């Protein structure tokens, strides 16, 4: 039985979370290769992105960023798969918000609708712009590279530990800042806790709206950070640009520069 709690006095490392990340990354490897063998590389990658986003959009982003160094395959399809993972994350998020409170869902429903539209448009644009790379003959490929999954798991766990350390350092002061830090790699957990604050009348609907926007913005920022430090140069520039419409929408609305 893997303990759910932390194994260190600072609460930074949780065996259950580490095991989940390893499982998620390994599943993405196997899923991508199995789907590709049935529906083709491009469609398989897009489906893997969406299904992987249901499991963990962070792990999916890391996997795609790492794979972008492979010269074989279309970078545009990898970016479309990343957007598909974001779409899955948004679907999960709106279910969590709705489960917490119908009133809360009514407050942020238009925000999610706008992000859905932006994400779907980006998927379509990236899919249509995919290149047709020359096939490179390779030897037999392993279905699962355990060492690769372990390396990526360690990287993600260290990032999560840094985020949790910042959370512990900040305490409960500065709810907006705390929400941003927590949501960098734990957006769904942040949305659940924020909904609980609303249900307990500790925040009003207007503040709840801003907290949800901050959570979603942090999730996009974390993906941009992972892409910036892990992906290839050609993938990095275009992938970051593909995330900018959603980020700009959230920033402009969060600071009251646009109203919907």
C-alpha cells in the first residue's frame, strides 16, 4: 500500500503522487504507440493528447515537449496534441466546478466556453498546417521505455515539490498568489478547494470568478514553462505562440480590460 501522505517533514514528496506520475508517463508512451499502430501516427498522437490530458495534462505536456526533439513526425501535430490535452483539462475542470456549485458554474461558464472555442480553433489550425515529413527508417522501437519515464517522473516531482514548498512558505496569506502557486501543477485540486471556499461563504462570487481565472492562467503558465525548458527550438516558438490566445484572454479578463 503506497502512503498518500508525505514522507518528509516539509510535506514536499508524496509517494502516491510520484507513483501516479510514473504511471501516467508510462501509460502515455504505450498509449501513443498502440494508437499509432491502429489509426496512424498523426491521429494516434492527437487521441493520445486528449486521453493523456484526462489523466494528466502536465505529464502530457512534458511527454510532447520531450518528443519534439525527435526529427521524425510533424511538430504541428504534436502541438495539436498538446492543445487536445488542454481541452481535456478544461472539460475536467468544468465538471469539477459544476459538481461544486451550479451558481459557481454559471459565473465561469462563459470563461470556459471562450477557452473551449480558442482551444478547438487552435487544434484545427495546427492540424491543417501539419507537415508531411520524410519517413526516416528506424529499428525496432520499444513500446515502453521505463528509464525515460523514470527521468521525466523525477523532473515533474521536483517541480511539484518546488511549488508545494512555495505554498508552505506563503502560508494562507495572499489568496490570489497562493491560488496561482498551487494551480501551477495542481489546477484541479485548486479548483476543488476554491469551490469549497465558495460553498463555505468564505469568498463571494466575484472573487471566486477571479480565483478560477487565476487557477487556469497558472496552468497555462506552467505549460509554457515546461515547453520553454524541455522542447526543441522549432517546437518551442510555435507552441508558445499557440498558447498565447488563451493566456491573453485570461489576463485581459482577469485585470478587467475586457468584459464578457
